[in-house]
């Protein structure tokens, strides 16, 4: 993959991890998926997406702090 050469393996993995929450958002906007019609799957999906985004933000903030360099 070209992204490994440009950004490094950590950033590439985080970028690939963002595909999951973005796919959920696009499903909600365009597809009205059946897995979001029940309460438990909807909560698990939203919770998983929030955790992935929180992890991405945390890694981004840690990586941009002066102590990390």
C-alpha cells in the first residue's frame, strides 16, 4: 500500500480504522440499515464508532504533543 510509504504504519492503520465509523455514518445517511432498527445493535454500533473515533483523536493528540518528539 502506498500509504505505508507516505505516512508510516501507525497512521495508515488508524486511517484504515476510520473506515468503520465512516461506513456506519454513510449507512445511516443513505441506506437506512436494518441493524440499526433495534435498540441493542444500534447502541453497540454507535458505541463502537465513538470508541474508534476517540482512539483516533487520542493518538492524534498524543502524537502532536511536544513531549512525544
